C-alpha cells in the first residue's frame, strides 16, 4: 500500500533529521580539528571525515529519498509554495538532484584530500612557499572540476559551483553586480586614498594583552546578544563560526597583542554568523525551513554586525568606555572621534580579512576573476601567483612581497571552495540594503547602539531573516524584506555617508 | 564463489576499521561533551550519541560479520591461537556474540538515557540530592539489567556484566580476590590508623595557583613520556583519559587551588592510561590485536604511574625540586621526607578517588558489594544511600555527612556501568605484580626515577603489555609477564614495605 503524502513527508523529515545528526557530528570533528586536535591526529581525522561524508552522501541519495520526494511533490501538501512542506521539499529536491549525480567515491576522496590539503596549505602559507602547495592544489582543483562536471546544473562549471553556495545566482549576474559596484566604488576609493588624510593608525596597534582582549571580546559579543549558554568562543588561526548542533553554535577568533581590531571585529563578524544560527527556528532544525537562505545572506549578518554595527559611531560610544576600563594604559587618551576614525581607516592592503569596508570588495573581485579562470581552465594552478600579483597591481596598485600575503592567504581553495568568494561581496550588499530598511523600520539605530541597545535590530533580523530559513531564495528575501531588488546603491550610500565625512570627500546626501 | 579465508579476514579487518572510525567519532563527541560543549547542546548531543551507537551496533552485528567470522574460524589461518589472525577473530567473535543478542533499540535507548542521566547525576551530586537522581537511576538500572538478561553469558547477571569489562573474570573469583586481600589489608590498615602517627597534612593544601599547577602537571606528564604531539590535557569535573583516534589520546584533570595532589596524581593516573593507549600497535589500530587486554589491565597502568611511580620516594627526589621552582612560596621549606610522607598519607576518607593506596580497595569493595545487590534485585535503588552509609561504617568506621560524599560521588552507575568497579582493585593488584617483575628485570627503579629516567620502565611496559593488545586474557597476561598467577601478595608486600616504614608498623621483609 502506498504511503499517504503526509506519511511520506514525515519519513522524509525523519531521514533528514538523522542526516543532520550525522552531519553535525562531522561539524564537531571539523571544529575540533581546527581548535584542539593534536597534530598527530590529522591523518586519522581525515579518514573519519571521509567516511562520514560517504555515509551522509549515501543516506541522502538513497533511492527511498527520491521516492519520498516524488510522493510528496505530487500531492496537495506543497500547493502553497511558501508552506513549510513546499519549502522543505523544494530545497531537499534541489540538493538531492545535485548530490545524486556525484559518485560516493568522489565525495569521499574530496573530503580526504581537502582535509589533508588544509594542513599542506597551512604549512605552505607559513613558509610562503606556493610551490609546496601547488601539486596538492592541482589535485583539489581536478577533483572539484570533476564534481562540477558531474553536477552540471549551470551553463558553465563556475555557474554550477556558484549555485552551490548561492542558490539561483549566475556568473553573469554576479559580473553585473561587480561592474555596477566597481563603477562607483573605484573612483570613490581613489578619491579617499588621494585625500591625503588618515587617522592616527597607532591607536589599534598599541599593546593589548591577549587575555584581556578575550575579556573585552566576550563582553562585546554578549552585548550584541550572542548566547554563550548555547555557544562558545575558542582560539584558532583562521576564525570561523560553526553550528555543531541544536543549542550549540561556536565562534572562534585569534588574538594579536599588537592589533586590537583583528580580534574585536573578527569576533563581531563571527558572532553575527552565530546570531543567525541561534536565530533560526529550532522546530525545523536540520531541515531547509530551519536553515539559512544562502551563504551571501549568512555573510550579510556577519558583515552587518562587524561593519554596519561594529564600525558605527554609536557602537563605540557605548563600547569605548568599556574598552578603556579593560585597557586603561592603551586607551585612556583616545577620544571617540579618533577611535571611530581608526576603526574606519581606508588603505591599500594585502590581506582581505583585514581590509576596510571600501577596499574589501576589490579583494573579492580579484578572487572572483582568478577563480573563474582556474575553473574554466584558462589559468593553470602554477600561474596563480603571477595572475594574483598582476591583479593586485591593477586593482589596488600594490604588489604582495610574498605569496603568504598574496595568493596563499585564504584557506578556501585548499578546501575546494571555488565559487564561494563572491558571496562575501553579496553579503556586503545585502547587509547594507537590509540595514537601510531596518533604519526605516526601527528609527535611529545609531542612537540605540549608543545606549547599548542592540535588541531591536537583533529581533528585526531574527524575524525578517533568521526565522525565514530557506523559505525564500536570497534575491526573493531581499525583495521581501526591503521591497526592492538587490542593488549596489545602499552600500555605496553607506560608504559615502560614513567615509565621505571622515575623509572630507564626495558625500552622498540622498 | 566463496571467499578465500584470507579475503574474508581482510574484509573483516576493513569492516572493523570502519567501525573504529565511527566509534572514535563517538569518542570525540563524548570528550567534547565533558570538556567544552555548551550546556544547551546536551539534548541534541544525546541524540547524536544514540544514533551513532545504533549505527555501530548495526554495522557490528550485520549478518555478513557473522559469515566472515565463520569463514575464517573454519580455516588454517587461526591455527596458532596467539597469531594476529586468531586473536582478532577470537575477540571479535566474543564481542559479536554478546552484541548480537542486544536489540538495536535497547542500545540506542541506553545511550540516550545515560547521556542525559549523566547531567541529572551531576546536578544531584552538586545539590547532594539523591531523590532527584533516583528515578533516573532506576531507569538506567532497568535498561542495564535488560541488557544483561539479553546477553546472559554468565551464571548470574553480575557475571555477565563483569565479564563485559574484564573478559573471563567471574563473580566468585572476584569475591575470592577481595577476601584474600581483605584478610591481610584490613588488619594492616587498622594498625596504621592506630599508630598515632600522621604526616604534616598542611603541605598539600597550601596555596597552589591553578595556572601553575597546569604548568607543573604538563612537565610531570611529559617527563614520564606522555606524547603531547599526539595528545592533550584539558579540564573537566571528572577526570578521564580517552583515545579518540590514532595519534590522538586525551587526558583531563581538574585543579583545586588548595589541593596539589588532586591534579598531580590525577594527571599521572590518566597519563598512565594514556601511555597504554599511545603504546599499542598502530598497525592494528581499531582491531583487538591493537587494543587493550581488559579494563583491569588498563587500570594497572594508571595505578602504576599514579602510585608505584608517582608516590615513590625516587619520583619526588626528581620532581620536588621542579615543584619548588614552580611553587617557591608554598614548598621552599618542605623536605623530601615530609613531602614523601604527605603524598602517602593513610586516613579514613569518604571519596574513593582521593583515597590513599591502602584504604582505596575498601572503597572498591563497598561498591562491589552494593552493585551486586542492586543487580540481583536484593537492593532497591531507593535503599542505596542507607546501604552505602552502613557499609562505610563497617569498612571504614565513618559515615558520610551527605550523599554527595557518599553514594552520589561516582559517575559510573549513571552510565549503567555496573560491574566496572572491581576492575579498579584488579588494576591495583596487577600493577603491584607487574612492578615487582619490572624491578626484577630492570634493577633499581627508584634509583632510575631519582634521575628522572622513566624510559626503562615505560619501554618494558610497552613491550610486555601495551604492544600485546588483546593477545592474552588478563589472567594469562599476568602469568606470561610475571610467571605467576594473580596474587594479592605483591600489593601487600608493596604496601607493607612502603607504609610500614612510614608508620613504623609491621614491615614485610620477604
């Protein structure tokens, strides 16, 4: 006797929740690998992750999954496309159709190879030795392209890869986004950099003992509402945020005694991701309805708390007195104006994660262009360092002194994450557009931040974005929340307003 | 076509190694639960562990496993009972025959219930509230007995449970061990306690800042040879050692500013377990041949490093000067004689893990008797506190002031580990007997310890015990290594020699 659609749906949900239990198990192993695992455990851990990835693939692509999906899809349950039923079925189908095309052996090999590639990359970066990384990266690229060719949902491999991170996004639309943004951003950045003005750059590089940075970081992260009873802060070389279970969201950071900004903005960034994870609907945990819309939307939350909140004047009106209590020696003579400018310092720099709000997107554009060339086969892995340095010269008029501050700086490619970088710029654009809308809905946010009141914004984000899960595609969500399609204008307005005042250049008044 | 025995064996090995990959994944989750997991993650974690236990059970008891075992068992491969083939097949068979009788649902329920019971127990202990724990413990007991009844390898349930931890051991033999030991130990303890002598007990309870305890602990653990490139030390309420992967052995401890001994002997104990795990044969990792003989043998290694090494005069000749550098304020006036006596202080106490070498086994005897009564149904869970206090009075002439220092002190029963406690006393007996043999083989160990030279003993243990894996049953291993069957005499000789001198009582000369 055939299952009722309802029964089929329930079984689908049960299977997905079990898959999530196992997937989150792999997340704990990943988190542990990056935080506490002793070095001698790396090889065995890569085998564990490989095994789990194979099991997850097998469970997710089981023929029964296809049958259950088909049973529900033919029913009345999914009639309303915004119902929980429809959203879950649509997104599981989407993922199922991609995954089912990838052989289990390839899934396992990719995980095994990238786990170990991570270690090779870390060592190569430390020694600034691209040649030591090259054969490993070639292997990762080969496997990634094999996977893209197997899935082949888009007109090009890059479309297929990009669509994996930002469902619905295409290479052409991404190019159009960068062109529109670049046309306004490039002259604006040039204008700032030739203004001859700069903040007191010594402020953030005074002596900030790392144990006290941890204290301040925990206060700030707690102040914006990250729940530490359902989360943690740990130390890693490469900061990230990982939800490893229901009620268990973990952010990481690094501390540099001579750089207060690195940890503070890093923590606000990761806690922004964490607030998204903590804000999703626990009743739908493990299902698309309780997940996140896209990586770009996820990044919009981290960039919002890092930049639109964390680099605002209101935020530091609230936070600077706290920072002065924690670091009286370093900060007692620093005014709010000087500090505010120091955290909004625009300059040509080598490292993406340390870049200011204005130049950041140029770093992303560089990666977007290079990885398209790698994926299309136009650029050999061996030629990456040359191409990188050339583009840095074009876009930022500087040349890295070595590959550690050039093409070896990011971990993404070692993990096979080609097509991921553009979601960072999407995150910036979404964030600015959401923030403008939040201002319109909630009144003077800066005034609220001055009082340490982050609740209205946080609740607004939770209701409008976090709780929506995957109900809407990213572009639909933007329209739903702001009433307009994605545009580069809110970000440019924000940058011109803020940086225009600081640097005394073209200020947008609109 | 039927598989060749060799091919069947290879497939068996491959399956076992995959099961180990998954089993060690569960170990990482356990370790994380005890160390870093935020409290809100507990419920989801118990679901993860339950799922994994069910998957492990399913994989291990798959019909193919039985077929493969049978194929190899009928072949020439296992002719030599001490060959790797024979050892692996014998032990996998043993475990398979036990596991296959337990329904998967019971395995999953036990893990889910005990994961949460651990949290309930911790809270109950904190509040010294047995009533709050009672219904949970009743549930755990019910499920544990259900499991014992399903397996039913021994004449009684307790035999079945005990055999799960100490293969080949029976309740009757265990009783005989305790009787023989008790006959000599009880009067000896009475003699010490009525000697009227005691060390300067203030020495270990001076002020020892915990961050510096961590420094000293790491030095001592490193000195005895625990490899920190393949291991870690973390903080937990309830110290343990867990091998969570190949090249990844993790010990935990707790620090109490007013008790130097708690962390130092705790660390030496756990690192003793760790040395066993690090000493097994990596080529056989995940197989019985690369495992450990029994829990009693494992405990013999921890107790050896904690007591026979860590509480020896030679050890502190080496370590006290280091401790004085780390804690000059607390220790500068302390002589080696005073310190040596302080770490060998014999007294009536409530807490097993803090008990001295002599009274420790009385604490174990108490648990052995009570858990037999629980398992046989003679003692209701509700009556545990009364029975506990009565036995404490009988054995140690003291009555706990509350259940936190009485029947709630240990975590074992919350985890369904009935039949586990006796392995602690077996560990003490094995340790003393091994140590006597090592002395005979290696010469004056105390002299070696004085020089900080722990290599000869460590290598001896590695060769004689760690590398043997499960080649021998515990009782066979004892005979193989020492040429004699297990006896209480080496332990009594050790105690009488050491404590006899300190307390000026009956000193064994033989």
